[in-house]
C-alpha cells in the first residue's frame, strides 16, 4: 500500500483491553491529531471527528461496504453480499424485503405488545430487590422481541446472545478472544439454518416474509439465511447495550432517574443521550474506492477505514460538553445508528423497546443504586456491560401500563 506524503499516524491499539473502561481520552487525542489517523498496529485509518464520520458514512461510493465492514479480509469474505456488506442497488433490494415490517407504522402497532412484555419482565425482576440488570433485564426484552418477530421457536434461543456477540467480535482483529468465541458463532449460524425454514418459522413472521420474498423471486435463495441473521444480530446489539448503559446512568445519577420517573415521556430523550454518550456500536469499517483527502491526509484507494461512531458522538467540535450526560440535550443527530443508506433499519424498534422498559420501571421503581461494581464486556466493536448489579426500591404498580 502506498503511503501519502502527509501522514498522521499512531501506535495506539484501539482494541486493547487497556482502553476497555474508558477509551475517550485516547479518542480525543486522535481527534486532535487529525481528521484521518493511520493506525500502525492493525494497518487501517480511523476517522474520529463527527463531520468526517458523517460525511464518510453517507458517501458509499467512496467508502464502500461491499468489500466487508470488518477489519480482517478472511472474515469479511463471509459477509460480502449481505445487507451489511453491500451498497446500492443491491443493498436497497435486500432492505426492501423487510421494509414494510420495520416501517414506522408497523413498529407503532407493536407498541402495546412490547409494553406488556416489558411490564411483565419488570414485574418479575424488581421484587427481587437486587438483580443483574444486564442478564435479567437489558438482554431479556430485546432477545424475546426480535426472536418472536423473526418467528423463531423457543428452543435454541440461548444461542442468540453469544452468537451475536461473536458475530460482532468478528468485525475486529484476530485475537485469542475471537478464537474462543468462534464456536458460539458457528453454533448460532447452524441453528439459524436449522430453524429458518417454512415449517419452523411462525406464520406471518419476519422470517416467513423473507421466505415469501424468495418464493416470489424478489430475493435469491442464498440470501435468505444471511438476511435473517443480519436482522437478528442488529435487533440486539444497540438495544441490549443501550438499555444496559442507560440503567447504569440511572443508578449513578439519581437526579436523572427521578426526573425520568416523574415524567416517563423523557424515556426517549434518556435513551438517545445514552446512545450518544456510550455508542453501543463503536464503529464499522469501510474500504476506500479511490484516493480521498481528509484534513490534509490522503487516504489511498484500497485502505481499510474505521468510521468511529463512539468518538464522533463525543466530538467537542460538534457537541457542547460532550462527556456530560444531558437529559435535555436533544441531540438527535448522533451517529449511534449510523447514517445514510446504511443507517440501522431497526432503530425504531430499539427506541420502542427502550421506552417500554423505562415506562415499566417508572411504574414500579422508586430508586436505583449500584449493588456492586459494573463489569465491562470485552468486544472490539461493541461497548457494553457484562454485569450491572442493581438494587431498587419498589412500589405497587398503578393501574394501566405505560408504553
């Protein structure tokens, strides 16, 4: 690969365990270094500033997804041609298969059912007084909702969380942790192929709609399972980790929880600000199709480029006091769901689930506090928690269920 004459470079390993708890001081240093910084350790460029990341994610002709959205070529090969690793017009035709199911009108119709599921989940867990808010709350609703929507049988759903985690780990470098997770990814993929059939999927489900598209000639048969997998994985990552991070904020900031509890209509604002601050998906990769100049640095054609959403969402050039959680910031232009043609198709569903959880908690929980130290979960692409011990004080549910 030919290097540009003007090169801003760093030896930082963005995937290091040392950056797991707080990567933001290093990310700020990278933002200050330049708009595009060459990362010597893993041979890629990283874009860390808001305007550069937003421009790149919208420019699919220059920053293509069609050569894979991970770092390692061998692992990218398996995703090429799927909904994540394709560009228009192929990308548009893949998303169109479930466009009706993820439309705002269709998502709105799910409001009552998801609200009831959230209330039942909260009613089951909060009487415990102390619980792990990740495994007993944040993971439960998104997994249940997306598996039901796809139409998957109950048996085998235990593959979903470890499988999705391994799928995202595969977007990063080859590490011992990835090697340990690969069996979970294999088990997940095999299970989807076993149950993603007409006789296993629930009638009228999203999965059945994918098979209908195959029968009607709108989708090649070899794209069916990858499309189901993509919607499954995308239906869990941002939601699970966003909800988990939001619950941590409620525990550490009682003033925030008291305001949200008193006015559950602020649930959406709390989730959006959490997504901006924590950015569950830290970034995806692209490949340049031509030489492109960014802030005086020429990124050569054929370079791997990380679009770092987590850094962009804390860019002080765009957000005032970006490291502070501000319930009333109203920053709906964050990049936690990506942007442009590759913006998350399921973001409406994620927002609905988060609001449902908060509304259900507001009915029952008076106070949140940490019952132990939160434990970060290591994943090179996903930022989230493995454990979040929470203690709550509760009250009886009032009549009706907010959603």
